[in-house]
C-alpha cells in the first residue's frame, strides 16, 4: 500500500516529532547532540526551512519549523538529516540497521492561535519528563535562545514571537512570562494528538485555507470510531 501523501505548504509552520525505533536511545552522549544540531543547521539552511523551536530528548526530537522555498522543504530536510545522522550513529556506536521509528510525524500549525503554545510544549518536554524542574535547566533546547537571547546560528524567530515585544529584551521578558504557568492538560493533549495523528492544528478557517492550497481533504479531527448512519 502506498504511503499517504506528506502535507507541507510554504509559509505554514509544522510541528515535527521523530522517535527512535522502539523508543531506543537516539542520543547517548553530548557529541551526538552536537552532531545532530550541526546537521540540522546545515540542512535547514540548504532547504530554506526556518527552525523556531527545538528540543533533543534522549529518544526523540521535537521541532517547530517553517519551509519558505518549497512545499516539501521540511521533508527534504528531515530525510537528509535522518540519513546523515543514522550513518554517523551506527558508525560511532557499533550498530546496524534503522535508528528511527519510520517516518517523522508532522502537524501543520495555525500561527495565530497555536504557535506560542507549541513553542512552550516543545521546550517544556524535559519538565514533563521529570528531567528538570525548569526549561532553563535543560541544555538541549531552544529555550535559551527564545527566553534569554543566547546566540544561535540555528534558530530563527517566528513573526508571532517577534510580536511579543518592541525589542529583543522585551520579547524575551514576555516569552519567559509565558512559562510562569503550565500548559493546560487540554492543550497538551491537543498538541500531542495533533502531531501523533498528523492533524492540522487550527480553526475551520485555517483548515479550509490549507485544503484550498493543498487540494487535499484533511483527516477528521474526531477521535474514535465514526458515528453510525
């Protein structure tokens, strides 16, 4: 059976998750993460994909990104990055075979209503995993760039982020304030379900816009079996 078409559109952001096969570790030492970030920078630049937020967990990766040159820019970036990193990982850890759990998962994100929630969801991953008590305590995420202005050659702020303040100091202060309260359970579940089921995160107007641009009928957002006639 043919795989379903990957939905990507220039100028529309995507929340990406890629997991290790059978939840195996993808990163076992610091240099693994350094290598992955280096190649993410290389291929995001090559395919003109802006990376807004990211986190590297031990057995999976989250990205929030926007393609600008090509509807398939994110897919090309992830395919090139995935192949490069698997070769590196297998060579350096005396392994063979696949590292990733099939294709990455992706959800298109409506900028107006969900963008900052997805930023927070991604950077709060280590907190939800009880690895740290604050995102600032976790080294391998974009929080330090978005919240404190640490230099990054990888991250590019989304327009929604830029609207948080009139200058970088004001934006970082406003961004940190977003983390003074947790994401609601309902929002956490919505984001998680959307990316795992590859649904579009947005209102009906946004979904109609995506359908018009792509010509693809979107998946149902209902959970469970369809109602009987």
